[in-house]
């Protein structure tokens, strides 16, 4: 069982920084959901995949799934004959789906690995989040990683769930050994509607669709994607606000991130998490990432962030993990 962020049973009034999505929820999605035809089986994937490919100018084939997590199950099925290469401190579903499909796992222990650390195993499946979760660091060596994986006869699964929140986008060319995963959930703050997509070659798409659950995104997911495709100006108006708040938090807390969340060393994550909850703030205890001294918290709106900063600085001096190479 993999532990995920998001509140389960906390008292009213607590601000939940334990999950990382755009804090500005678009109201237009609710309008589209009212038009969803719940009395029919939804057959929207083919039409929406073509529209995503066209509107986003995507090279490769698009495959819709019920969020990044279902897409990972589809990917694990498509690459089930090869072992997995995974960072030890990253999204736990990479390891879980590998185990479910009996894929041996080679772990990279470093919190801030170099490109060569992913290329020690030939004929493998490399799972790589960029920016990484939970560190928030963006890596620019993606093109080098794709080329190295190709020489090793390996497939790169590039999880770009949080790429929209980064100031820059690493340059790389689409390749036959590459599957890119992207999430609408994070960008549009709809964790209750599971929607995302993969970009791959046609041969990989065939394997992905083999394992896709029929009607997986449901009528609500169909209409949510339609709403997103018809209201693309939303991100242009909200992402700058999030990035400005991120920079303000960096100065206030002495931390650094490329994503919409921060990782901080507080010496005892469980203790600090409990104390913050008592003060009306929930953060992510990163013990589940194998980091028991660290917490992760998202970037929200200014007033909410102000409350978090006040609580954090009152409780504990924060620091970046010593392994990270960020320069403050």
C-alpha cells in the first residue's frame, strides 16, 4: 500500500498543504460537469485524444487515462518484461506497479542523482519524475537520459505531472523509447476527477490501451477534459500567481524548488507534522518517501501561505536536505 497526500480525517478549518495542485480551482469545469451524460457509457477517448494532440501540438500518440496512476499501470503492463530502475525517494506507485507486474526493481539511493546512475541496467524501464516528487528539483539532462536509455535498449517513463509549475522546460526530442506522462489533475486542481494522458509511439499506445479500463475516466472525466481544452487561458492567468508565491516562500523560508511544493528537513517529520496540525496546518510527513526527517508542503494562496510560514518558523528552523545541490 502506498501512502499519498491529501487529508483523510482532520478537523474543519485545517489548511491542507499535503497535496500539490493549483490552488485556483477553475469554476468553468463545474459548468461542464452539469452537462455530463451520466445515463450513457462514455466513449470519448478517441475524440479527445485527437483534440489533445492537435491543440497541444504533440509529436507522438496520445492515450488518455484515469490520472497518472492508472497510466502507470498501463505502462507497467506495456513494459512488463523488463526490470525497473527507480529512485528510492520518489513517487511510491512506481515501485508498487513494478511489483504487481513482477518487474524486478533496481533502486537509486541518491536524493539528487546524476544521469549516469539511471543507465547502469540494460534492457530496463526507467521511471523518472521531472520535477521530482518530493524534492521539487527539475533536471535538464533529459535528452542525455533518453539517448543513454536508447543505447541501453531501455525505455524511459518521463512523469511530467508538475512540469507546468516549473519556470523552464528541459529541451528534448520525442523518441521511440520514450513515454511521457502528464496530469490535468495537478494543473486544474481536480484530484477527485482522475484525468491525465500519455505520449508514446503508436506501438506503445497499442500496448497501453490493451490494459486501459473501459470507461475509466467516466462521463465526468470526459467533460472535464473537454472543459480544459476549451478554456486554455486559465493556466496563463493562474501559473504566474503560483510562481510569484513560490519565490516569496523561497525568500521567507530559505528553501528552493522548481515545482509547486517544497521539501524541507525538520529533523523529526512526525513530530513537526503533529504540531502543525494542532496549529491548523497539514503538511506531508515524508517518512513514506524514506525521508523521516523531512516534510513536504505545497504552494497555496498568499493568505494560506502566510499562515503556514508563521507556523513553520515558530516551530522549527528549516533547511534543504544536505544531498541537494541547489544554490540558495
